[in-house]
C-alpha cells in the first residue's frame, strides 16, 4: 500500500524510479537509432537528476556535468536546452544567496528569452525569474524582466497569456512607483 510507505521507503522508491529514467535516457542518448527521441531523453534525464538532487545532493554534480555535456554537444537540439538549464541553475544560485553576476545573468536570460518560442513554458520560466529576483532584492532586474515579458506577450492570441501580460503591466507600474520613491528618497 503506497499510502503506508515510510518516508525512507518513499525516497528509496523515488530514487530507484528516477535512476531508471536516467539509465533509459542514457541508453537512448547513446544509441544512433533513436535521434528523434534525443531531446525528450535529455529533458527526462535533467528532470530526473533535478528531482534526485533534492534527496541525493551528489546528483547535483551529475546534473551539472550533464548540462556541460549538452553545452559541448554538436547536436543542435541540445544548445537551447543546455542554456535554459544553465540559466535555471544560476537562478537557483541567486535564490540561495550565492554570489552571481546579476547583470550578466539578466543579459543571458534576455538572450535565451529572445531565442525561445513565445509560449506558456517561456512565460512560466520568466515569471519564476521575476520571483527569484524579487525575493533576492533585485527589484530593478525583476522589473526589467517583467517589462520584457509583459511587452512580448501583450496582445497574445492566447487569452490567458494576454490577460497575464496586462496584469504584469499593472504590477510593473507599482514597482516603478516604488523604485522612483527610493530614488527620490536617496536624492533628498
């Protein structure tokens, strides 16, 4: 009965299942026959290693090594995925309070944003970036990303994204008022 499993049993089962996914992904990535499945296999491996890193910290090293491997790959499918994951790891570092070159990270995010398909996934990633910047006290950078996101998705044919974009414009106006008040207070 899965409901009766102890925490340790749950972690063991999760670990085993995620390791099985990593092994299957490695088999696909190592074969010449399944090139059409390479991107999905890489995404599955990243997802599994990300989950594993929450219960096995050593999996974080494996995840970083895999992302570096993707960056060095000649397969054009892997470049955008590697960049997205690299930016995500830098955002995790910002959230953890690690020393990160914020202007460089913003530029990398903007480059990634401009290269990615403008869809729900990108909108969601961008919202996560805004949230991390806000929590870490990087309000100006959050506002910069918020403006990019709101302007890009304004008038989007997807009604939910268009509405969310309008709400972001409203939030941005409030943030800009607060930033202006801080500048005025400093100048006085």
